C-alpha cells in the first residue's frame, strides 16, 4: 500500500501539466469554440509529440501499456485547461475496442485512434434496434460527434463500429452550451454495423474509462478554478486590502479545497481500484463520477462569484469552467443516478 | 501508486483481527461496543494493560519504548481491525496519540525512559491542558502562569474543557513562564502529575448528559524542574508540533468507528422502511462515499513522506471528518424520526444514534473549530493573506 505517485507518475503528471498549459491555451480553446469545438493543433501534438493518446492501450497496438492512474493523470491535466479535445472520446472508444473488438478491429483502429489520425466516439442506449444486419434508431448527446470518424455504438448486449459516411448514418450537432465539447445526435437508418467479438468486457471497459476520465477532468478543472481564484484574490484590492484577506472570501476558498482534496482521493482510489481489480471498483467509479462533478460545479460557480463582474464576462475563462462542469455533471449519467447505484449496493433496491 | 496490501500484510490483518475479536468475545466482552469516552473507565485501563502485555498498545513506536516498530501499512491495518472488532476507543488516546509522540520527538532520553513505556502500558493516562476560559481558538493568549522556584515549577491558573482529567494521572499544560510576554512567546510546555493538592478538577456536564471534560484549577501546583519539554519559552513550538500529531494513523481507526455508526444507520433505515425513501437513499449514499473518501484521504496523507513542506491536503482532513460526522448525526436522527427523540433510559443515557447526534456537535469545535480550520487552510495551504489581530 502506497497511495502516492511513483517517480514515473510524478514525471508524467509534470509533463502533461506543462504540455496542456502550453498548448491548450485559452486562445486556442476559444478558436476551437468558435468553430467545431476541436483544437486540432493541440490534439495532433498530444497524440504525436507527447505520444500519450493510447495510455491504457497495450503496446502491441501502438499504446503506452500504462494504467488507469496514468490515464487519470492525463485527464486531470487536460481538465485543468478545459482543453477542447476529444480525450474522453479517445479513452472510451479505444478502451472498448481493446477490450472487446475483433482482432481485425483492434489492428485496424487502435493505432489510428492513438495517433490521432481518426477520431472515435462511443455511445450506448437500449432503444437502438438491430435485426441481425442493420441498425436503426438514434443516439443523443454524443460528445464530439461532429468531428468523429468512427463510432462505437452499443446496446445492452452488443456493440458495433460504424464509420462516418456509412450509408444511412447522419450526425446532427446542435449549439452546445459547453462549446469545448459539442454534443451531437447520431441517427441510424438501416446502417450496417461491424459487430464486436466480445461485448461484456467492452462495456466494463467503457464504464471505467468514461467515469474515470470525467472524474479526473473534473478534478483538474476544480483545482484550476481554485488556483485562479486564489491568485486573483491576492491581486484585487477593495476597502484598502486584498480581497483574499476577507474571511468570508477565504473560507469559501478553503471550502473549495476541502472538496477538491476529497475529489482527488476519489479519482485515484477509482483509478487504483480499476488497475488492481479491487472488489470495490464499481463503488469507486460511481463515487468518483458523482463526487468530482459536483465538486467541479461548486468550484466553478464559486469562481464566478469570487471574481465579481469580471467573472461574468465572456472574456474571462470562468465560464468555460462553469459550462464544462455543468456538462460533466450530466454526461454519462448524473450524480443522483450514481448515488442511487451506491444506495442499491448498500440498501438493496428501493421497494 | 498502489492501494492493495501484500500477502504478509493481509496475514498480519488476520492476526490482528483474531486477537482482537478473541478478546472482545472473551475476557473483555463487557467493554465491547462502548461508544463514549468515559464509560467503564477502570475496566478500560485494564484493557490498556492487556494491549500492552501483548505488545499491541503502540505498535508504531520503536521496540525499545514498548512498540513494535510497525510499518505504516501495519499500523493502518491494526487501527482498522481494532475498530472493526468493536473495541472501544483508547482511554489513553491523548497519551498515546499526543503526549507519546511529543515526548518521542522533543523529549530527552530521560523523559522517554520515564514516560513512554508507562504510556504504552496504560499506567500513565494523560490529558491535555491547553484551553483556558479566555484562550480557546486563540490558544496563544493563555494566562496560566509558571515560575521556577526552589528547583520546581510552580503553576497557577485555570484550564477548561480538559477531557478525561478526572481519570488521568498526568496533564500536559502550556503556561506563561515569562512575565510580561504576550501571544506565543514566553510559554513553556510542562508535564504535571495530577494527584497533588494544588490541582483541583471539576466535571462539566455536556449536552449529551455525559461529563467527559472538566475545569482544572492550579493553585501553587508543582512539578519537577525537568518536567518541561523543550526549553523554557519554547512551549508554543512544542504545542504546535503536538497538534500536528493529531493527523496521524489513529484517524484510520477513528474512521472504522464511523463505519460502525453508518452501519447502524443503514440497519435502522432498513428496519423502519426509510431505506425506501429516495432522499434518504441519496444521503446514505453520500455518507458512504464520504466515508470512503476519508479513508483514502487519510491513506494519501500517511503515504506522503515529504515533510519538507506543509502538506496542504492534510490540513483539510480535520474539517472534512468533523463535518461529515456531524451530518451523519443528523442523518441518523432523520432515519430514526421521532423515535430518536425518546428513550426509556431514566438517566438521559442515549443509544448510539441519538448520542452521535448530540456528541457530533463537538467534533466541529474541539481540536480547532471549523472556522479555525478554514483559516488554516486558506492561510497555510492556499497562502492567502492573514487576518489582522485585534489587539496588536
Ligand atoms: C468535547 C470537547 C473536548 C475538548 N477537550 C479539550 C481538551 O482535552 N483539552 C483542551 O485543552 N481543550 C479541549 N477542548 C477545547 C477546544 O479546543 C476549544 O473549545 C476550541 O478550541 C474552541 O475554543 P472556545 O471554546 O474557547 O471557543 P472560541 O474560541 O471562543 O470560539 C467561539 C466561536 O468563535 C469562532 N471563532 C473564534 N476565533 C475565530 C476566528 N479567528 N475566525 C472565525 N471564527 C472564530 C469559533 O469558530 C467559534 O465558532 C474541548 C472542547 C470540546 C467541545
């Protein structure tokens, strides 16, 4: 038992933090927001120069063969910059293919997803229809569906790969409040899907990758809200003193930190639980997703309040965090749902 | 980063669990599950001695002072199994968790020999004389005076809220030893035997009917010249070092106690049907999640061996658990409903959950109130500007 980063993990964290800080700048993110919510330049550098796209994917498919702790480290660093990147997409789609795709699917798609050559997305529901040959139905709120090249689509007992441009597939993208991660509707009208070899492991892999990634992203975002607020509080002067010296202000910052430190424990507990195959892995993932997204939302809201008028402007980055936080709260099931899963584990189903 | 324990550590866990459950099923079954700090104090002193006799008292201490030199993981495991077995809290927890480590870190060899084995053996029960009527959160404004006279320290003044003073053998105090000083300067950290005419103890009844804390009066009370830790005038440094020990391994044992409390709430909710209420389900899930996050927060804090800088995360721990537990007390009452507000016990002696509800109001006060914790977090961990003092 040693619940602290190894030297290697600390190095990855430092590398990732400086990479996203230098590349996923507010300027680039805002350029992406004005178009399709995808900061291609940063993504290309991330996949190719940093080479950390396939963090949990085995080396034989072009991945780094590392664990979920490292995945969380990367997502946390990206979240701190509200980077407009399909990192979540990559994590879920590649994890699903690696866990349950056919050998041919793995060979074909994993190296290309990891290198950034193609963008993946994953979506699942229980309403899509499959008649043995064709898929019919739709998937709503698919993150970065607007820039996706291959979709990993799932219903409760199978998953398929469908390529962009497949006959009968259409993608509609509405204006999304969080412009760093547009949400699309994927419509299937007699679309041919290429089935997975092994569905169940893919589904488990998708849950851990998705919830962990979102939780870690939220943690990074929340910490950034606090850091930026504290910095501002030392510079801004009112009533002849730095606003950070007012106790009401300090206490609110302290409350942010108290939540953030718990969120940090949640993320790395869940990451270790997945890597170590612990009994409490489900509990850990639900806890991490629910707790971290609430923490991020609280911190992002407080960030606006503690900046005053400037925090309400389009120009200031506070709204990027606030909107991302809101989107993480509902993406891949909300906090109430995750807590209800926990409640069911300890209390049984409600009568 | 790794959370799992090794095979050897799991074996150690089984050994701890075996011994502890054996004791609670056998010779010490009469103290199993006691939740308050004071009930059956005499029997619990015997339990301290039993622990020591089997070298389970202070396993993290070096072997020469009655410990086992146990690893961090082993201490974690023991603390968890201790509470899981329903063993009541240590009556000498102040000796074991505060006085002992303080003597170990700042004491002379003489003092280590004199005190450590007896603390470990449950023969010297310590209490903490820091707070005074006019020095609570603002601890540095203590007024109790100490002067050296005829080869002895002579102490005059009053302490308050002294937990367990009535069952203790020794008290450590901070007192002003330099005339005319103010604040943290001029304080001395002294250890004093309680059984002497100059020390008078009066119990204070608490909101739960128990009287765990006391007023402690010093009227020409004395202790030997070498009963101080550190040098005269260094008391503040020692006191602050001591308070840092409160964030040690024992927090994990404390959490297992919380586990038992939450389990009691879960059982009550299932029994009376409130487990079907969606809001109660959310709150129980939140409490469950919070409990796990506390455990992993403590493991992070303990795994952090870089003591060169302030561990900001560790500063968040006290308010985290205190607030969690206070909410747990409220949740317990909400689960019980009005049934929680009555008892057929004529002595105002409450069951676990109503007592938790009442007692947990103090968790956010002692050991630094929630407000003081937030000040510390903001100023020490986040580096925000300090509050100006009113009197300087
Ligand atoms: C059950 C229990 C056991 C205890 N056991 C011991 C013991 O064994 N030994 C011992 O020495 N002491 C003990 N204490 C005392 C405890 O440490 C003090 O009660 C605590 O430090 C608060 O001091 P106070 O009671 O004087 O409150 P005050 O300091 O007067 O505080 C009153 C209120 O003012 C707030 N406040 C004070 N200063 C500030 C500030 N700077 N900013 C914002 N708000 C502020 C506080 O948060 C609180 O809400 C115990 C207390 C309790 C309840």
